C-alpha cells in the first residue's frame, strides 16, 4: 500500500473550505500546496490562515514555534503545475460538475501515476467526476465539514471504479489527521446531506403552512429536541444560496423524489439575495439594532413540530441503511459528528419507539396524500419484526 502519511498534499481552491483542509493537513505535518487561479483569493487565504493560527497561539492551543512551522508548511500558488509532486490532491472549488471535471482532466495530466485525486464535493457524483479521468480507480470523495479544522467528520466516498486499497488508505490518513472518517456509497447527498434534508425541508413546510413561525420552530427543535441550532438559524448560518443548491441538487439527482423537494420560500430568499448572516438578512435580521421576534412557547405545539421533523429524519436514516448507503454505525457517527445532532437517529428511534415513528409518518401521509411521508421499508420491517 502506498504511504501518503508524510508526503506532499495539494489543495485546489483557497476558499474557507480549501484553506481549512490545508490547515488540517499542515497541522498533521504535511507540506501543503494550495492552488487557486485567483491571486487576490490566494492573498486573502494566506492572511486568513495566519489570523487563524495566531488566534490558536493566543489561546495557548499552539506554541509560537509550532505556529511558525505550520505556516511555513503551507505554500500558495496560482500555477496548477506546482501540484505535480503531490501524493494526494483534494479539490475544493465551486459546486459545478463541468468545472470540476475540467480540473480533474488537468490534474491527471500533470500529476504522477500514483497520486490520488479527491473531491470535497458535498452533493455531486464522484463517479461522474472520475468518469473524465483515464484512471478513475484513483479518484474518490473526501467530504470535510465546515469549518474543517474543527469539525471531526470526513465522508469517504468511493466512485464505482475506485480501487478498494485507496479507500482504506484514505481512511487511515484521515485518522492520522485526527478526523473521524465514515465510508458511504456514491449516492446524492452521501450520508449527511441526504439524511439531514428534512431538518430544513419539513421545517420550511411547517412554516409555509402557517402552523408556526421560524422562531417557534427553532425554539421547539432546540428546547425540546436538544439541537444546538434550529433549522432556520442553521439555514441562515449556512447561507440560503448553498443550502438551497444542495437541496435542489439532491432532489434532481433522485429524479425529483418529493422527499427532497426544494422550498419556494427559500428560493425567493436566494433571488432577493437574502442569504442569511453573510448578507445581513435571511429568516432573521442581523443588523446590530435588530430584535428577533419571540417564539410562541407552546409545549404541545412544540412537541408536534419536533416529532414531525425528527420522524422524517429517522425515516431517512432507516432508508439510507436499507439501501446500503452506509453501515448503521457510520450513519450514527455521521449525524452526530457531521451536523452535531444530539443523538444518533437510530438511538432516537428506539427512545421514541419505532411504532410511534411509523404511525406519525402514516398519519402525515394519509393527511397530505404526499409520497414524501412514505415510510421506509426497513422501518416497517422493524416494527413488524420481519426480515
């Protein structure tokens, strides 16, 4: 097995994610080359890395000597050919399939035959990206979560042609970087972005129906569900342009499955450039003098909201397991480590009771006559205790 542990790492894209991945690799002792064709973006990334490392030294999480060596290990370049000696190149550019494919064609031509090529895509097909390469066996997904230096989860996604040896190699490498890797099938949204869709989608549907406003739904999920952020706060933090695009991508790749249908409400926010925190307005206002409306702290209403959303999440987890997207252990790990859910969804199912989860879904399906509430076959088998 080829050893990457002490070799050079390349990162394509100097945005927050690419720069974060570079920091993680450099902290693990690698020489890192960050490529971007935008020199202004490179300068900004370099300053951001320095600022981030300086904060770590101020908090005594890094010594001055360690910080100095870490920064020395990261090189920024606008020349793609500089990546040629790398043992692993991780792409973290715009979520556009054609642009990624073009980059991978170029990378394959300049890098060595043993260099692994990885994409940090959150929702695009690894097999489609790899399909443009002559040797697609060395292409796979390494999906980090933002901010990469802090979030422990990395989804490892083999394409159809990825060699099994490279999957295990990357698993060991991620563990050496202090990350928690999970392995998942190359399906839309992988584990986290597939299973988490109802956290946003069902909350938006409840909002659009006028059952509760955003502060009340957020209150219910935080106070009664134990989530660190409510769905509307989280969408505002992620950015509606990003969150909506991921939802739309997953929906289209699943041949317009109604479970993943995007929200017109969120689409309108994107069109208005009300993107959330980064634009100063989303579901909430972020000006210094803004006052958020108070939630309606009705426990009965809150429990209804929580049960409806969490049952949809549980159903997605059961379906992902049924369709062999990932192992049960990896699904639980992904949702607790990748999006900080307070509990694994199978654990939650046992606490609520699979029978109650199934009943909630069947009642919603009967009331709305929508297939988005169709219970997973595995959930029904679990309740009926059949193989």
